C-alpha cells in the first residue's frame, strides 16, 4: 500500500494526513462487511433458537386422555406441508423396490406415475410433501421434487397420479365409488397413520407417557412418548406431537435405541385446518401427456393392497405367511422363515466370490445354532443362517442370535 | 478517504447520478462483448426448441422416459410456454451467471485496465456513488440477460409448439394469461437470484486492475460454488452458497405456489449483496487508483 500515491493521482486526500491514520481509516471501512456478515450469521443462528424456545403452557393431561383425543379427532379438512426424513441405514431403497416388492413395479409396461412405485421412494431420504384433504372423498398428496412434482389426487371415484418430471399420468377409476381410497392408503407418512399404527401395537410391552409440550408448525401440541419396555429392540422411542386443540398428530419421530438421528422424522411444517380450495382436487390430464389407465381397477387395487400389506407385515416382523414362524411378542417379535433345502442349496452353490460379497455386507456370527450372517440396518436386522433359515426383526443382533439358539 | 466524497454538492448529485447511470448503461449494453453474450443467450432457447421439435416430430415423447435433463423438457412439446422455463433451467446453473460474472468482473477492473477509472473519479460523483452506479448497471444487465432468455424462449416456443392453457407441475390448470404472468415473475426472481453473485463479482472487480483476471476469478468462484454444492458430503455448507437455491424459481409453477424456498433464496441473495456490496465499498473507497 502506498497511500500517498493515491492522493497524488486522484487528487483527493492531500499530504496532511499521515500514512498511519489513512491505514487505520481504511481498516475501519472493512468493519462494515465483517459486521454485516456477523449480523447475518447471528440471525441465522439465533432466530430458529428464539422461535423454538418457550414450549407452550398447556393444562396437564394423562396419556390415556391424549390417546383418546387422537382417536376422537375428526378433522376432515386440512391442508399443509410435511417434511419427512427417513434414514433406515440402507444405501437407497428406491433401487431395491423392485426386488423387495413382488410383482416388479418397475416393469416396462407400468407407468412411472403409478402411485405405489413412487411412494416407496419416500422410504429413504428427506422429502417435502403437501397434503390437502376435504372429507373422505377428496384428498391430494404431492411430493415436491427439484423442479418437478408428483401428485396423487383422489376425487370421488377417480384417482389421478401425475408425475411432472416425465409428464405421465396414471388414472384409476373405482367402480364402487367411495369404498376405496388408494391415495391415503398408499401414504406411509402421515403422522396420523403412523401414530395409529404405533398405538395399535401398544400393550403391556409398551410404556406410553405424556412428555411435556411443544410447538409444531406454529400450533401448541402435547408430546406423547412411546417406549418399549422390553430390552433388545432396535426402537428406542417414538414421539408423537399431538395438536392440543383438535388432537391431530402433527409430528412423528422414531428414534433408534442405538442413538443418532431419528430413523423416521415426519412432521408438518405448516398446517391449516380450513377447507382447502376446491380447485386443488380437480385434475384433467395435460394435453399430450401419456396417460396410463389402471386395468381392472377393483381387482388390481386389492392385489396391490395385499402386496403392500404383506410387505409391511414382513417389515414389522409380525407376519404369519406360510413358513413364517413368529418368536416372541411385542417389540421384540422375530419372524423365523424356514427357507429349507432350496435356499441353503442356493447359498452354498454360489461362487466363492459371491459368498464373500454376501459376507462383506453382513457380519459373520456363530452360536449354538451353527453359524450365519447378520445383515444390519438401523431398524430391522436379519440373520441368515448357513442352513438357510432367516430370522428378521426390529431387534438387536444379540437378540437374533438368542432367538436362533432357542429355535434350534 | 476521498475529499470528493464529502464535498460533492448534494443538489447537483441526483441528476448527476442519473446521467452517470445512463452513460454507464449505454456503455455496458452497447459493448460488442455484451451484445455477443446476449446473442448467445438468445440462441439457447431456440436450440433447445429445435432439438425438442426434431425429436418429437414423429409423435414420440420428448426426452428419456424418466424425465432426465433439465426440468420441464418433457412438457415443452405440449406447451410452448414451457420452453421459457426449460431454457431458464438450462442456462441458470452456469451460463446465465457466467455472463453476469463477465460484466460484473469487468465493471471496475475493466475501467482501471483501460485507464479510464481516474477520469470517472475526477468528476464530482464520489467513489461510493460511482460504485453504486456500477452495481446498478450490473443488476440491469442481470435483468436484461434473463429477459433475453425468457423472451427468446417465448417466441421460439410459440413458433415451434402449440401454446394455450398451462398445466402447473402440481397438475392443476391455469389460463395462458396467468401462465405468462408467472413466466414474468419467474424471470424477475431469476434476475434477482443473480444479484448476490453480481455483488461478489463487483467486489472481485475492485480487487484487481486487470479486467480479465477479475472476470476469470468471478467465473471461477461460480464454478467452485456449483461444484461444492454438488458434492453430497458437503451438504452442510450447501444452504450458505449463493447458487444453492437458484432453482427454487420452479416452485412458482406449483399450485398453490410454494414460497418457502423462494423467500429463503432471496434472503441468501440479500446477505451476499450486503456482505460483498459493503466489502466492495470498503475496498473501492480506500483503493489506490494509480492508473
């Protein structure tokens, strides 16, 4: 820096200021951007903290009363924005859908706009959803993508699904009319359904308590805490925030017993219990879009529902399908699947490299039952024994091994 | 610290500023380089339109079935208005800001390089005012560049494809008039999205006396930011980068409009304008102008 140079050439500051004081003044100006950056950083850091502070003061309520409040809740009209984060500890469930769901949803003849295929994508990652409902006959669910949107609109007998990324439409017309509501059925993520599922599982194996109050989407809410009493479950705690005014579950969090962030974290970021605009339930396929009609709507729906149901049962390890045998009860129930000779033959018939690969994905374990491989996710673990039996459950590795030992 | 800053006559200066801005704008927009950039920007929607037209000429759906490529590409062949959105999605990540980087980077450093900066400072405008004028002209260029893409997209879309009622990406329908309105709003949001990057370019421009160096550095910062934003392991810094929420303009095509990310994007841009604008001011008002 040569301050006097500048003074000469631009004819501004004259020689009366000493170099030192010019330097100080120059430095002083840089305080402005630094201060602006500081204020911005402080605002970003502080505003959410300030907004979060101060859980509302609500009259005390028992867990029983709160559960009843949920059950009694009869809000038919609502619209809102949901944020769902799911981290099952799988690389990407989207890619596994085909192999997990029998019937190959991703086949060439099925539309990419078919609801089941799209909605299973919600099982991993973070998604923003918009929900609107007006009574049992009109619902709308949209999954907001980057520059695209996937919407399922149910209006009376029609179910439309529109995928704006591929400009494809899927249409299903239910002959029976109001009897079937595939749109809400296919939604795994609304807080209400999740809460109901969790409460249905509640019995003497479960502790249900009220864990203070909170604010969700600007509304006062009670927090219901559901914890397994048994040890060995991978589920640590389930928290459901319930609207204090109308009993609608607003937020659902499933924390694993191993710690870390929630496996499932679904909640409204904005919610409104007024009647949604009627236009949001009307849908006409855009000109030129490829429309796939669901063939034989009624049968197909049942079949799909069965598939989905079976899949869910398998996941929760409570299923009773043919060779499946359930060990234990409640949170630590383990499904035992005797695959028998065929699968065992398959396994040992595999090339050594493939077996090595299988081993790389799982942990080798051994016990009284012999030896096997444990495949772990954050929620569901599975033990594949070398003789071809499979033990699956939302339980820890040790619990699986113990179950295998006892079953022997 | 400049005495000119303090002694500029206040009553004369308002008129002076407009005069300065006017001549600045004329200089920027008439420059051959600027015209060439705008010409290339105008060609992008036309190229996209022709490519889609050729590909869908036999009635087959546009693009790969999965909806790859820039957003809205699959809707273009059914509604020409979507060419505006597709073109903006295609140019916004790199091309559009690159032209802004060239103009912003050149704004001060180019004058210094050409030796004309000292003459500008002799006039009793003051350095702060001069800087503000420079920044305003860069902002005007942001708007002009965005509008060039949008208008070219609209014209090409209307000529090559049918236009009419618009289906929002939520699947609801809006009239063509409202569709045009949304397109205008989108162009405005895109132009404003570039303001943070323009301020950054202006700051870089005050750091050096070489126009080329300033342009290269500004465009380099843009590319670096885009790369960092694209790395999944660096997700944590993403929300603080200026390009992170640029594509949020697509939320204007939802029904109802999803404002959250648009507002957050504008907030991020405001912070960048404040920080780098004041940094450019601190640098420029204390800089030694030797050339």
